[in-house]
C-alpha cells in the first residue's frame, strides 16, 4: 500500500504528465461545458497536433497578462490533492481553439460569420442566439501561438479581451496544459466531450 508521500508523488506525476482533472468555474463555454462540470484533460496531445475546434485548458498567466500567486512546496502538494476534485489554478482557462499558427482570423465576414483565412465558417457549438463576436477583430496568429474563444461569446474573457496586451491575446503552445477529453461529473453528463468541427479551410496565403 502506498504511503502518503508516495501517493502525493503519484498524483503530482499523473497530473503533470498524463491526465489533469479540471472544474468548470464559469459560463464561458456554455452550452458545451456548464458551471460545475468536472472534466479530465489529456496532457499527451502536443501543441503541433491541436486542431481548430479543439477544446483546451491552458495557463493564461502569460498570454492574458495575469498575476501568478507564489506557491511553496506545501501549497503545491495541497493543490495536487485538491486537483482530484477538479480544482485548478485561477490562471487555468478552458477555451476552444479557433486560430492555428499562421491563420488569419477576423470577425466578421459579410454574412456575419467568423472568417478564417478568407473562408466564412459555421460554428455549431456557439451558444444559441449568440453572434460570433460583438467585438470586431482582424488578427494573424504568430508561429507557435493560438487564437482561442469561448463558446458563450457574450460572456467569455478570451483572446478578444486581450488584444491590447503584450502578445495580443495569443496563447503560446508551451502554455497549453492539454486537450479536454472526458466529463466525469455530473453523472448524467458522463462521457467524452465532443470536440468542435470547423470546416476545412486553406492555410493562410493559399
């Protein structure tokens, strides 16, 4: 039987390299993810393998210019235990990838839809009755960065809200914690979290 120290070490290792529990604290991803949902995030997906429409958890401290609280060893171990209940860091955000490195993303196209590399795309995951964005923007995603947005476009502090920050709200690949995999709570919503489908668009410049 594992002793307390080994158990904590096992939790830290699993959380750091394989699977991380995460609780949904806000309505920014409704109706795909609801407040109180508990999800598992796979850490085995490399940034280069991420696709448009994937739901990810990332450390927003750098991209969104957030303050990071200092933590000692004891606090780190406490947080490892708390993570079993899906409690993450306040700087851990969950959003959907809209723009990949090199993409030209703007809102909105003539028909009111989001446009990626000159193609207006349909977004079936956006909360019913919501427009793609109330804020207009026109960005080109730098190498190894991602443009992310919440499904609840009217209530999501995502890349759009940080256009004026250093980095323009783009999320570095190194800050990606992982891809959302499965919902384990509540039990009546147990199962894989379907990733969004964004129709194939050409690479920027093609």
